[in-house]
């Protein structure tokens, strides 16, 4: 893997999930000259106790775009999928696989397999299946359309999320520079739920403290932890420069 920037795609169940869990690394990758992409499989429109679903959907989309702009990433959302109703089926997995073939990432970041939120679990399963399909020979016009040519994704990482803690064991720590951390923090403070304005959870403080703690283990000022499917891969990740 190059020591400079690469193409990273972070797939979350809702807008904001990967902003929190992977945002600092995505920001670091952009600073290193790489391409960072955020894909939310639903807007996360049912997560506000006072706003209507359409109102909060519009707010989430605006916040997601603003966050991505602030860290230099690209933003996409499957607006036809609904918060709380994301399913793991072959049609959505194939849709995601074709998207990954177009983007051709070096690194795919997904939710951990186990979560208190079923959308997170299904988003994780969709990402794993889509990664397989993306690299599968002879599937879906492979070799005919340049955008559909198969693409094997070298690295699959599962993000550390407080809602996905069951069985999560970090095996990889990615150092994050102070500049990337500050870009992330300034961006995430633009999202109402992260400021604690929905249900009161102090997301910004939690993930800031987590980056400091993981930084101690990575001998860096800040770091973000990930898990792999294979726990014996325990070396520090050097996808991007700090």
C-alpha cells in the first residue's frame, strides 16, 4: 500500500455513522492527496424526537453534504432506503457492488457485524457481500463496460462505533494528525445529533476522547481503531501519511 493517499469508501447505515467513526481517517486521507467517499445507505431520517421524518431527512442530507465538504470528501446517500427498514438482500448488495466497481476503492470501511441497530448490521453484511461481488470474475458484464470491470478491494476495515460494540476487538490503529482531527471536529460539530441535540448523547466528546485513547496505543496524538475479519492482522495500518 502506498504511503500517500488512496481511495477510501466508508459505507454507513445512516448519515453521520461513518462521519463519526471513520471521518478523521477520511480527512487524513484527503490531506495525503487521496480520495475519500462517504456513502450512507439511508438518510437516518427517523432519529429526531421532535422533527418530522421529512424535516429531519432534509436536515440530515444538508448536514451530510456539509460534513463531506468540510473534510474534502465526496458524499452520497441512498435516499430511496429508509431508516429502520434497511434490509440485507441480494438486490441491494449487487447495487452496492456495482457502485464499488465504479469507485474502485483501495480501502472499504464498514460497520462491525454486531450492533444494537439492525440497520448497522445489515449495512455491514451488504458491504461484505458487495466487496465479494465487486471482485468476482464473470459477474455482471465484467470486461465489457469499463465501469463494471471487476475490482478486488484489498482492504476491508470495520469501524469502531459505540453502538456496535458487541464482539468488536480493534486490530488496526490508524494515526491521525492534529490537522485532520481538527478538520473532523469542526465538521462533525455541524451535525445536530453529534452535538447531543437529539437524545443527549455527547458524540463529539466521546469520539474525541476515543481518538486520544487510541492515539496513545498508536504512539500518535490521535488515532482511529478498526477491526479486520482476521484478528491475526494486528500491525498498525499505514494507508495514509500523518
